[in-house]
C-alpha cells in the first residue's frame, strides 16, 4: 500500500492525506480551498469569524470551483469569557495611543457580540449545506451537534494540543484528530489549560497516535515533504500545513503579510496574547513587544478590541501593528501556486516514504 492510501484518505475520499489548515480572518479564499481539494488534498475554510451568510456564499463559490471534498472550521465559543468594566477601560486606554497614531477618529471600544448566537447560526448553515467535513477548534461541541452532523454524513475533525484533549475528542465521537504542536502558527486549538498545550509536534504525535484509535493528522511547523514524512513515521496518518499555504498566490493574506513571511527568520516568531487574548504564534513586531507584560482581555474580547487597529494598520501598510501569524518553519515558505506546492509535497513525500 502506498503512503497516501490509508484510513484518512479512504474516509475523506481524498487522494493525499494533506490538509490545508483552516486559517481564519480571510486567508482561506474559495480559490485556495478549491485548488487544494482539486490537487487531491483537503482544502479547509477558516470560518470562525465569518457570518452565516458569508459562509454560505463561500461554500457556493467552492462548489462552483470543485466537486471534491472540503472542510469548514468553526470555533467552539467560551460562554464564560468576560472582563469587568475596569479591565475593559484600562485596555481601551492602552490601545488609544495606537489608534491615534494610525489616524483613527474613534477610541478603541468593545463591540457587543453574542458569540453563542453566531456559532449557532454558523452551525445552521453547515447543516443546511450538508458540508463534507466539519472541524472544530478551541473546544468540543455538544454531543447533539456532533450526532446531527454525523447523521447527515459529515466527517468530524477535532483539534487537540495534548494527549488528554485527543482522548476527550475520541470519546466525543470525532472521526479524525488534528494533533497540533507548539510550533504551529497563529492560534492552537487548546481548550484545557494553556500550559498543557505547549507540547512540540515531534513529542506529541507518537503519544497521541498511541493513545487513540481514530486517525491522527499532525500539525505544527510542517512546511514540506520532509515534515509530512517525519509525521507519518511518528504515527500520523496525515499532515496539516498552514504557513506553507499562506504564501500561495491563491491565499487571501495581505501582500505585506506574505512579504513578511517570505523574509522572516526562524527565530523571529513568538507567542503572544496581545492581539487576541489567546496565545498565538506570529512574527515579532512592535505591537507584540510593547504589549509584553500587559494584561490582555480574555479571548475573544481582546481580539474584537484590537480588530479595528489591525484593519487600519493593513490599510496604511503598517505591519508593526498587524498580526503576522506564522509557524516556526517560516523560512521554508515559498511564493508558489497551490498546484506547484502540492506537486512538491506529494512527489517529495512519495520519494521519502515509498522507497
């Protein structure tokens, strides 16, 4: 049996066990997702911040571009995330200096949002559209949600950053587990203690694969065929890559963001709560450095409060205030098309594993 014929490819009806990570914030365009799926992998929509109408529209575009399986990723909301008036006011004052420097007329403030209501509307669309694959980050959905999705034939993928989370996902009925190491760019899917999710990919994969019976896909710092082959040698049945796809021409990443990724060194990434209130890995910049030691609001409150600053910074091409999420393998990023990247990944992995 070849390296690409296994439990993951059979279950998902894909040719290669290579996933494009579902990166939220407009990175995963319908063009990126569909092209990954057309090339035999699994394209994934990062829908965590999208409205139900936006999700439905993108699903329609993806289906116009491919007849292959694809996935949608949602964030499981934390209904207990809150901050008191004093904490909110303090952060507003801290961020006011940045908004003023960027020429923004309005002082940063916390918008009123019902995250649980947004999540329910997102789920309604996934049910109505009968999406092939649905993945979840930051927690495990209610059992009724998992049952309903599986009843209509949707494959469930859960994100875990330690063995305990992987076991909990298997007990909840997931079909595939993404075991995500500390090297990963952006937010990891930790839903227990943050300290418990700081395990490297090479240490996590064999332990997670031994602890559960469902297939495990590796994520975190994987950028090329060597990373995919190594993950599979460690017990993974597939691999998920994020940063590698960000610099593809089809990605929705800002041109300056792509430039930063293509020119970063491996020692330039760091984890921070400054932008979102949840630990996330990105290329160090002025905002991250100046916010060190300051108490961020819990996620997603901090994320909502800094969003206008990040948006204005991108508009003014001020990367020092943008969230430049990147994994530790960032120096391996290339300016390519999805097809060029997938060919390299497939041929390289084949050469390493099918000797």
